[in-house]
C-alpha cells in the first residue's frame, strides 16, 4: 500500500482507525483520502484498508 507517497507493507486488512493509531495519528486531527475519496471521520472505524490501497493523510496543526 502507499501512505503519503511511501510504499508500506500491510500484513492484513485493517480498520482505518486502527491504522491511524498504529501510525501515531490522532483521528480527530487528520483528514484522510482513500483511493482519491475523502473518508469522513465517522467512517474511520468501519473503513477497511488493504495492501492495494492508496492513502493520503493530512494532519491539522494549530498555531499563530
């Protein structure tokens, strides 16, 4: 699979919410595009990621 343009190995299909946790992302502070489609945060737990998928993960950063 590809995450933010980098090749990654995914051993088995995984819930998007689990994958975000494994990658140390806080789900409340990211936007995720899966194969060109934005995934709603409410769907992170029910969206399954496989080794064939392409993810783009964007973190929100505050400051001023």
